[in-house]
């Protein structure tokens, strides 16, 4: 599976991915009426294609078929992240997310936000995002509930550290008796009860020898 930049000629394939995801994955958390309304978008494929040329948009492709797409627009916002129904839970979303996040980090972006569905919310919360606001909108005459999520600088750096450990950290791990002082964000996260996933907790415990150093918000 190859990740590459979106091209305007990809628009029909990307629309197909979008609608397939809505129709095959959406019923997990939405009613038939909501799925019918949701899958009507986009009404203008060309306009949608031009929308995807703005910001930073990637697709995942194999043998000429596109299976996923995602977009950062503006550069600190995950605007889209969709995979086809038959590839749901097969890691494509994670790979695409990591590629988009790497681009954001390389551009110096740390604070991130997004507006997601009930289905996507757990995916982002596992990556350190927390609820900022519940939004209710009317889409083609049908009401939907969406979630605005944000991720602090502390949690962004924590998650990034688990994905790309530094050379100095790797060297320190090889020293059996080495003990690194926990940075400020560890104490801050512990004190504030910031939601954190298992990977980050494990990384913190390994890196700073503080098992259970970040507790979950219930």
C-alpha cells in the first residue's frame, strides 16, 4: 500500500471511498436516516476535489485503487480521515494519520484539533485528543452530533515520542542503571488527569521508570 499526495483526478475515487465508509461503517453508530443524509455529500464532486487540493491531502493506493484518504486543512486540523468499509480496522487509518501528523510536526505544528463523528472519536482520543465541545448540526434536514476535539502540546509530544523515539532515548534505554528525570508534561498530565492511551502510559513508564505515571480521565 502506497501513500502519495492527492491529485484532482483522484476525486471520483476519493468520493467513492468517502461514501463507502459512510454506508458500511456509519451504521455502527448512526440511524438509516442519518446514513442516507450523510452519504449525499458531496453534491458537487468537482468542488469537493478542489477543496481537497487545499491544505495537505494524502491518499493510500494499491494497484491503482484508492482505499483511504486524509487531509490537514488548515495545517493544524484533521479535516478528513476515511478508509473504505472493507479495510476498516486494518491499520490504514493509523498509517495515514501518522503520515499527516508527521507532516504537521515537520512544519512546526504541535497543537492539533478536529471535528469527528461518534465512530472516529475513540480513534483520536487514543492519540491524546480530548473533548472540547459537542456540536449538533442539521445535514440535509437530519440532525447529527459531532465532537470537537483538541490535543495539548504536552500530549502531542507524548504521543510523538512513542512513535519516533529519539536517538538519545534509545541510548539511555541501553544503560541498565540510567534514570531520567520526568519532564514537566508528565507531572502536569498526572495532576490534570489527562486522558492518555496505553501506548503513551507504557512509554512513560519505560522512559522515566514511573509505572502508571499518567492516569485516565473517567
